[in-house]
C-alpha cells in the first residue's frame, strides 16, 4: 500500500460521511488507487460502526478497526497505526477541523520533498479565549520543559514515511502521546501552518478533564523537570527552614533585631508556627502530587497492558509487529 490514512472515530455519525466525501477524491487524485483509509471505531454508541461497514461495502479501500471498549483518542490512533501498511502514513481527526487540502499538502512534502515527517502547526483556532490561552500555555510549557524539541501548536495531524512509522511502533511504552513520540524519534521534519476552524459536524469529545489528562500525560511522559523541581523545592524549603530558625534564634537573643518588625518573644510561636507549617505542608503536598503523577505512569508501564484491544476488523488489515495493541477480533469482515 502506498498511502494509509488513520482516522480515530468516536460517535462521529454526523461527521464521518462528510469526511469520506471530502478526502476520497483527493486521495484518488494524489495517490491513484493505491491507498487505504483506516477508521478506528473507539466503541462508539451511535451509528459510527454501521457507517464504517457501509463505506467498506462501497469501497474496499475504506477499512475499519473496532475497539472492545472506549480506550480514548491516543490509544485509537495507536491502534490505527498498528494496522497501517502504507509506505506513507497520515493521521487526521474525523471532525474536518483539519482540512483535507492541508492533508494533501503534508503528503506532498513527504513524498516529493524528501522529508520524513511533516506536521501541521495551528496558527489560529476558532475557539474561546480561555481554551486558546490554555492551548498556547501548554505547548509553550512543553516546549520549554521537554527533554527533546517539542513543536509549538502542533497536534497529531501529520504525515510521515514508513521508517518513522515503524520507529514509533517499536517504542515500548503503553502510555502514548503521538505528537511527543513523533518529535522524539527525530529524522528530517518540517511543518506547515494551518488555520483550525470551528467544528461544523458533531460535538467535540475532548472535555476539559480529558484535555487536562492529556496534558499531564504529555508532561510526565516527556519531561523530567517536574521531578527535579520537586527535589529543588524540598532542598529550598530545607534551606529556608534553617535560615528562618537561625533568624528566630537571633531574634530571641537580641530583641532589637526583629524579623519584619516582629519580635518572637511578644507572642511565643503561635503565628510563626501556623505560617511555617502552612508553607511547608503546601510544598510537601505539591511535591507529592508531582511524584504521584509519575508513579501513575510507572504503574501503567510496569503492567505492560496494550494501549487498546481490537475487537473487530473490517477489511483486509493485518497488524504490524507491535506490542502496544492486542489484536483479538471476534470476526473479520470480508
């Protein structure tokens, strides 16, 4: 297969027909007949799976994988990659906020210009100011804290060649964030600026809670700065405690030397102890919270569970060698 397009779908009965109508003619024009679209049904509760089967009946190059339960967006993308067989692989969402014309532009940079990876950078989003602020803050935070270059304002919308595809699949972790893994593997990468319009079909599946979970997974998976920050905070609080203890002792021995006009002998200890305990406790809980997030990731990795379980395969799909997806189809559609 020359080109494989992976599209995660969760309750996308409204958007899916529009996506196929828009993308299919462009793929015929650019890649000829040698392409496939892999629609990953993330245990949708609407008619998404039925629409995938109908689309496959009309065109056998439209194929599908249905997961055994709702695993989430990133595991669905991982599952689609595990079944993709193209020399060039693309990833886009079903909601058409990423324009099909932009997909072709990404594809051309990889096929004709010799790049291994080409990803879209979002110049503008048609979203609320608070959401826009959170996105900008997150990407710039990750760019500054990540152990490797993390592209600013770049999501999963991308196209890459087979050696990048296999390198990503070979990575052993089960807690996966594609945009982080894609930048971590390196190779020759480029970007294309795009505008991201508001969604016109269906509703977004990324709630604030899911976005926060994705941000925490990205931070703990690709940066060790928070752990080092926890250590520095502990060291700083220890030094601060020693300094404060020395000042209090000096104030006790020499009353004329006050700390912010406060003499410790006037009210022995009450206010000082309360403030001090509050500061220390907040720092301790903050550090414990950081370490707890890393422990969650470590626990998931130690269990070595796959990112997703493929329950149903629609079309002629064979999984690539990978341990991140468990393929246990109940039936295979011809």
